[in-house]
């Protein structure tokens, strides 16, 4: 019954997308981030949920064909489009091209639909809706796993979710926290704002119980940045402490034992594997410096044995998103990909600073996205992969923000605007 209900919902949303592609885009983001097919236990591939939503949204977007030029005028979207060139070249010239085809086409199915975000999201109201969809979709996952961990009195969430391992799950939930925090200012109801605080608590709980070292450190970075940019630092620090103490206390022995391995990573197999794979990836890149061994990490795995002495680590992925992109696509792919990520963070941070100085509640948009991307950038040192859908959704939301921000009326520096921390609803 759950599967039938979900199929009906997706079909209805797809039909609406043909007429209202913006709704289709919201539905695509909801499904991609939340993966309700896992909630409905409908993961057998009987119904192509995402392809149906994507095709319907793309067809509905054709009426906006005249607006597609915005992709070439928007610096973030333009760089994402240009990135496809070195990625395609790395596939064509891969050591084993057949190993690169599947990850390449999975990546290429993702890019066109995310590029529709800056085309269809053209107003503050549109962006508010999309940010709330993202916050609620990802927050539902945090709620699911956080409540499960609390009910069980502390449990190791090692299996992840929807194809994600425990580390990727922790990273996504850490990226969710700034969306939920700043998303509170987009809500009219004080009760809903309190609900968002509660969901942050469950996200923190779930991250702690994944035992993910990279995810936990990324979450810590997110919380520290939120405190740092808050106008009420002490109160916010106390609040976050209250949210973090219960799960850590409940699960403190396993959590601190896991984090203690960071003192000497070479003494623990999992942590040591990160160092071994990083060295192997760097040495392999030196043999293929310009265009890499082939997009998708599969070529790296196939070629890694001469670079790794310990057979226990054969067959592992790089576990470092930057080195993975470097060895897979060479300098031609690595440089624009890194520029896309960190250049977007810099643009968002500058934009947030402008609105903060104007005491504008609009700071919520660039600040929440920027901190989310900073979390991804940090976690990427110990995990992640270059085709994570959440990364490109965040990037294209940033691209949409640039367009929206340019269309807003300029605010003088002395304009009195209610402060963000007071729960102001954006108008």
C-alpha cells in the first residue's frame, strides 16, 4: 500500500510538473534528498520515480526556453556547465573507459535537472519554497534516525541510508543543520520554528550515533560557524550545548572511543586506510597528471594494486573527494571543480556579509547555503564523492540566489530591517 500511495503521488506531481515545472522541481529535490521510496520500502526499481519526475519537469520547463540564457550569464551555473568538458574527456581517455561509463551517465543525468534551479527559481518566494523543501526533506531523515537512536537508548547507525554509508549520512545531516537553523526565519509560526529546533536535535543525535569521525567534525564546524555568525552568541552556544549533550551522554563511551582514534590514525584500520588510499591516489595521479585515469573512481580501484602494498586495502575507494577528483579527472577537471566549490562559498559569504551589515533578514539565504557547503568541503577531506546530488543542489541554489539577489531593490546601509535572530519572516 505504501508503494502504491507513493507511485500515485509521483504520478500526480509529474502531471503537475508538465504545467507548473517549478512544482516538479520542488518534487524532484524532495525525492532526491529525502528518498521517500526508502520510507515506503519501495526500492526494487519497479517504478522509475526520479526519471519520471525529471522528464516531466524538463518537458514543462521548455516553455521557459527563452530564460535558459541565464545559465551562461550566471558564473556558478556557467562553471558547472564547463566542468562537463574535462569530465567527458576523462571518460573518453580513461584507462578502462567501460568502467567510467556508468558513473559518468549517472552524473550527467543529475546535472541537467539541477541546472533548472537557477532557471525556474527567480524570486525570493521561489527560493524560500525550495530552501524549506530541502530543509524538511533532509530533516525528515534526521528525524527518522535520531528518534530511532533515542528510542533505542543509543545505537550504532552503521548502515547509512538510501545508498549512503554512515559517513555520508552524517555529512548530509551536518549540512542540514544550517538549513534548518536559518530556515526558521522563513516560517510564520513560532511552533514550526520550535519544530525546526527539535529536528536539529534529532540530526545532531543521528550524527553522533553514526560514529562518523569526519561527519562529527563537520557538524562541529557547522555549529561553531552558526554561533560565530549569531548576534546572540552565548545564548546560541548554550542552546547547541543542550542539543548535543543528551546524545553524547547516552552514547559517550562508543562515541569518544571512536573519536579517540584520531590521535593516532595509523593504529586503527579504518582511519589508516584513509592515509594509505590518499597516498596511492596521489602517486597514481602523478602518472596521469592532466586528464586522470577516468571519472567515477572505478578506474582508480582497478589500477590501485601496484600503488598499495597492504592487500587489506585493495578495492577501497579514495575516501577523499579532492584526491578522487584529481586522480580521476586530472588537473583539467580538479581545478574547475575546486574553483566551483570554494568560489561559490566565497560568493555566498560575501553576499551574506552585505546583508548582515544592512541588518537584513535576507542573510539567511546565502549564510545557510555557505555553511552547508563549508561542511561538505571539510567532510570531503575524509569522504564524499564528486557526484553527490546534494552538492549540486546546494550549488545551483547558490546560483539561484545570485539571480534573486540582483533583482531585489537595493537597501541603504542604514535601513532598519528586523534582525534575523528574532525570527523575522522574510517578505
